[in-house]
């Protein structure tokens, strides 16, 4: 048994507890959470930390396999500039270099307070590292393609990767990449998968392609000798909704150009959507932030992701929180912390283990230090670290 105390504890399922004491079993199960009756609960058998304790972070969207591209691609190119850069440089590195970057990213992710993550994989490069990590990963085996003749082979290779993931004990499901990159036939072929993580409305060109059949993405695909998805007259989100079905657990990632009408259409057609936001990546690629106030006003289930090191300086969710806190100073910190914990756990279907300090869960413990303890807010200096976690 272990007792951990701090100035504040955020159980997430309830308001923050001042001078809280968290009691955990040896394997990390939450046994109790109480408030100390006196000032600081420094007593025998209690470890005291300056700052706040939160359940381990859940990063709902990352791509460990792109970690070797840190700092390689220029910023603010827009999605239609980012995609060819990614394609051009992705294979400039040896397998050993890429693997070293994966292992480092996994270690940094855990060190910065993350205990669970939704990770996009196009290959099996990351599987060994993930199978040995203290972090719980759900792997989204990602497929895309605009050539009809390649759909069957693409689905077969996803099945082979899913079998490899299962052999290593990894949780995994196949997913389409994005509406603009994935033929309806490929969406349909992946329809049986229980859980999708789809890049959604990350650029205005994506909507332009679907609504009006023009724009930079269309030009990009034509220049690559590919046939772009034909105009539908509706925004791109419908392409995904049409194939997802009502019951699928659907993670819609980015949503930078999602309107209130798009949100309403999605809520009618699919009952299990998590709106995953990656603000630092959006700033890197598009210099735009997602419509957070619209999503909040709709009562959306929000989660946070870092996206990859190809479009972000770190995979640390505290950096995402600090960016949001700087742009949206009126949003209460416990609401944002909910997105970084329970929101992600719900998105990945592991909210029975992660996301809150409720009795019986084993959510890990993350320490937030250098907070503004008077206003209970994050500051530019706030740091996070994993304190305790036994999977
Ligand atoms: Zn992504």
C-alpha cells in the first residue's frame, strides 16, 4: 500500500480536493481518496508532493512511427504542403534510426505522465517497443488509398498486421486514414472494425475538395497521378459518417474546420464519437486552432492528442494543455484535465481502468508541478511526470 499526498488532487470524477491523500494498492489500484484535516499532510508513511496529482494522461492520438521526423518538416505549409513533405522524407532514415526514435518517444511519453495512448501504425515498426512499454497502447492500423485495384491487398496487409499485434499482446483495430485519402470501397472494407480513428477536417482544402471539387488537396493528388475523391457537395465528415455506422466507437481527430452543422450531423448518425483535438499540431501545420467553444457548447466528448513528432515538438499532453490554457484562459483547468484523462480513456474504451481516481481503477498517477496554486491554473512553467503506475 502507498499513500501519496499533494496540495491538490484532481479525481476528475469529482471537484479538486485540497490537501488530498491518495491511497493505492501495491499494484496501483485506487483504494481511497480523502482530504487531510490539517494543512499539509506530511506524516509518517505519506509521500508528499508539491503541486497537483491527476490520473495518468491518455494521449488519444499519436504516431510513434513518425518520431524520427522531429524537426524535419517545415511549419505552416498547410496540409497540402505537409503531406508531400511527409512522403518525401519518411524513408530518408534507416530502420535502426527510426526504431531508436520510437523507443525514445515511448520513454518520453511515459516520463511526461502518459499511461495510455491511441497510436496510429501503418507498419509493425513500433509493435515491439509498445509491447514492452509500461504504457497501454491501442494501435490503430491505418489504411489509405485512392486506387481501386489496391483495396483488397491493403485490407489483407491490415489483417496481417492485426495478427502480429495480437501475437505481441497489443490491442489493435483497423481504421481508414481520412476522407480525402481513402476510397469509399476501402472504408466499406474496414467497416467491421470496432474502433476507428479518422483524421477529420484538418484543413479547409479537405472540405473544399468534397463540397466543390477543387482546392490544393485536389491539385496535390492530380500531381501525384491519382484520381481525387469526386465532389459530393457536402463537407468531408459525411464520407466517414456514411461508413462508420451508428454503433462504432469513432475517434474524429483534429476537427479544425468542423462546423456546428457538421457536429449535429455527426451526432445524429453516430452515437459514440470522441472529438480528439491536437492543437499544437494544428498550429504547426495550419496555424489554426479547433472550434473548442462550439464543441464545448454542444457537450462533445473531447479528448486530446499530440499527433506525431513530425508536426509537434513533443508528445507531452501538458504542452497541449498549456497551449489551450494560453488561448482559452477562461476554460476551467479541471475541464481541460478531464479531456487529457477521462476523455482519452473513453475514446480508447479503457475508461474502466484509466481516467479518474475512482476506487477500483488503476489509472496511474501524474504529478503536475509549478502550477499557480492560488488560482489553481497551469502556468508556462508547469511540468508533468509519471509518479506511479502498475499496468
Ligand atoms: Zn495524425
